[in-house]
């Protein structure tokens, strides 16, 4: 249903460093770039960050990015923490959402709640 979403950033360079790093473990990368905005995705820009141009004040957004597996959620979290992101919730199963919902939550440089989530059950190990 959603084609793409965009958020405004106070510091585009700082936010792009953050998203370049945390979206890589999820398989996303920069796919389109302008001097005022950067689009991330796998094939086309599904998530955009841009320089703050309108509005006053800050309103927190929640952004959830789908991960292929739980290891990718863990990698997202480790990269974010390594960049100094505030930890909201460490990676874990959230049974209140559903039995195999595995997510981690951090704050981006603008204070948004950013999550990586895997909906697949934990894979058996050999």
C-alpha cells in the first residue's frame, strides 16, 4: 500500500551516515540522491531522508524496517549502538505483537524511533 515515506532531518549528513550504516544489514542502500534528499531501498527509493524545510518543532516518527532474519535485526542494532544511538529496546521477541515478532528499537540522530523487525520464527540450528 505504501510506495515510499520521507522524514525531514536537522542534519542531513549526520542522518545519512546513520541510515547508510543501519540499513545495510537489512539489505537497503542509497538508490537515489539529490543535494536535498537521499532515497534508500533495494531497487527503488522506498524511504527518504531530507533536509528539514517545513514545519516547526519536532514530532517523533516511528519507522520500522523489515529484516530478512533475526541476525539482520541483531546486526542493525549493533551498528546503531556502535554509532551512539540511544537504545530504546534491545533485540527480543515481542509476543504481545505476535509469537515470532523479533524487533529492536533505537533513536536516530533526530530522535525518531527506528526499528528493525523480523516476522519469521527463529530458525533451528544444526
